C-alpha cells in the first residue's frame, strides 16, 4: 500500500475509534483497564498501528464498546 494510502487509513481508523469512544464517554485509560492492557497499547491500536497485535486489539475494543467495524 502506498505511503499516502496507509496514512489515510490510519487517520480514518483514528477518527472512527475516537468518535465511538466519545459517544460512549469512555477514555483510553478506562478502556485499558477493561481490556487488561496498557494505555499505550490502546493508543497505538486506536491510532492505526498496523502490527497484528494492534489489529486484534482493535477488534477487542470494538467488541467491548459495542462498535461495528
């Protein structure tokens, strides 16, 4: 994937997850506690890091807050 497209995908991911968290009044800290992980991991997942671990974590986040992916 070209660099520009990857950055656009990251921005779209970040926007979608941040909006879903704001709608549900859930912070990154609260989410980290709910999922038993660090705030840094939550931040990297929400900000679109493409590592497989963060892909899985995004799925867990979506499931935990009832968000469609």
